[in-house]
C-alpha cells in the first residue's frame, strides 16, 4: 500500500499531540473529522485580513469575500456533480439541510393523511425533522426495516410506497454501523412511483466520490465538519425543479427580493434559502477542505480506507468476546461492537487514558440500538489519516480493557 499517510498526517496539526501522555489515536471520525492546515490557515487569514459581509457592500473586502463565497459554491457544485450552482445552498449542517427540506417541502407538498418514508438505520437528524413535519401536517412516518446485518430490507420497500407517499429520506452510509446503502436502487424504485428522494450524505461524501446527477437523488445533504472542514456549515443540494417550487425556510437577509409591510417577494435560487448573514468564512473553509481531498483523489483515499477497514476487522476478530453490530457486506471503516458484558462507557474511559478517542453510546441512532436490544456500543470510525499501527495499539487497548473488567 503506497498511500502517503505519514505525509498526510503532517497536514493535520491536531494529530501530532499527546493525550494523557500518549500519542493521540483519533478514531472518532464519524462524529467529526480533524482539519488540515490549509483549511485552518485559510480561515485564519480571512478572519485576520479578509472579513467583510457578503452580497451587501461595494467595498473591496466585501467584493472579494463575495467572489470567494460564490467560487466556493462552484467548488461544491463540481464536487458532488450538480447541474448548476443554483442548486447548492449553504446551511448550518446536514441537520440544518434536512430541517430546511422537511419544512419547505412539507409546506408545499405534504398534507393530512400523507406519508413519509425513512429507514430504520437513520441518524436522529433524519428522523426527527420528518416526525415534526408529520405531526404538523397530520401525516405519518413509515419505516423501511433493516436486517440483522444492518442492511436495509429493500424487498419490503414496494409494500411501503403507495399513492400517499410524498418523500423518502435515507442515508447513503449509516453512521453507527458503516453500512453503505444501495441508494441508487432505492431512488430508482421510489422514482418509479414518482416519489422524490432525499439522500443524507453526512457519512458518505468524505469516503467516496458522489455524483448527484448519476445518483438522480432529488435532494442531497452533508456537513462541513465531517469532511475535514469547519463546523457550523453544511450543504443542501436540490434539483432546481424542486427548489424552485419550495417556499423559503427562514425569512430575512439575502433571501428577500423586495420588502414592504404589505408584501415581501423572495430572491431567486440559491439565495431564497440563505436567510441572514451566512457563515461565509465557513463556506470558504469548506471549499478549501474539498480542494484538499480532491488533491489526494478519491481513488487513492478509498483504496487506503478499505485497506484500513479490512485490517481493522481482522484485528478486532482477535479480541475474544467481541460482538459486532452492523456486519453489512458493503461498509466503510466504522465498527460498532461490544465486548462481553463490559459497558461501552467503561471501555471508552480506559481507552481515553491510553490516548485513544472513540465514541460510546447510541451514536444518535436509538432505533438501531433498539433493533439489537442493546443500550449502546463502542464505535471506532477511521479515515485516511489513520494507520495500521494505530489499529494495533487500539486492539492492545481493548485487550487491556478486557483484562481490567472481566
Ligand atoms: N446524518 C448522519 C448520517 C450523521 O452521521 C450525522 C451526524 O453524525 C448527521 C446526519 C447530522 O450531522 P450534523 O450534526 O453535522 O448536522
């Protein structure tokens, strides 16, 4: 494997620190990813010498910031293969994007008796906004189940879709189990019933090239902080034909065309959905993180991450008493598991003392935990700056945890 992981690690200042006197091992990448120096420097520079509100003033700084902001929109458009940059809306994150559609789509197209479909393995952010919509409109939420491996039961999908179904929302990759869902197949099936599909890409865009046109999703969302960019920034992609027909989510700022006390008219896309002063420095930071990933290239990145995935799986199998949750054939390097009767929280605390950052708990997927009849798991989520040596140290840490608690 010729992936230049040591060079890449040098790009991420946080990774070289010690925690509790030990070299940090950061295996909590599904929660949030670390930032390369280029992102940090770009945002620092903007804060130092570039800051000015966009789309508002004629001054030099504002003009420059506006150009950079709109150039960032083009970077995102190209990154996910959208048709045009009007289809790219900047939000606060994947959650913000889903809430935008749940509200706006709900206002325009959902009424009493209608149905929305989500899957059993969704993150709460792709459940709760739809539940809130259903409550508001008197609609109901249908759930596509998963099987014991954490794979979606596609065979059951046709029986869930009917003429009351208004939208289907599904993640491309599960954050708690790593399952890669066959979203193209789901979209094709949903479209054959004229049902639009929102794809939650919060755990997919950082691992594999996304092409929203090829996928043919109607909406696609992701967060900046999970793709080596800043927090508080996210993307909502929507086909222009849908976004044009949806009312704005929030009012004020750039989303207006003309305001009077009698009536307000709204701006064109994409500004109609960007109310208030946007997180323009975050947007430019996100574009920088995308350029960073593009420079590595998804082919090499994916091959290395799959190597780490396979290596981790084999290594973890050597830990006695381990039970995996989420054993799908197609998955990213996210591992959820329990060891004997050891509480995940206890394991997490010991691992932390060894400098190993993992996540414990439900991972914002309580229905997944309910499916398996457990209260939570230990989750290790890896990405391209992790190494084989870190996996070895992780396994040693787990063996120590076992020794302490059994
Ligand atoms: N969807 C999935 C699959 C996620 O993993 C997450 C976060 O973990 C979200 C949505 C929500 O992302 P954010 O909190 O960045 O809005």
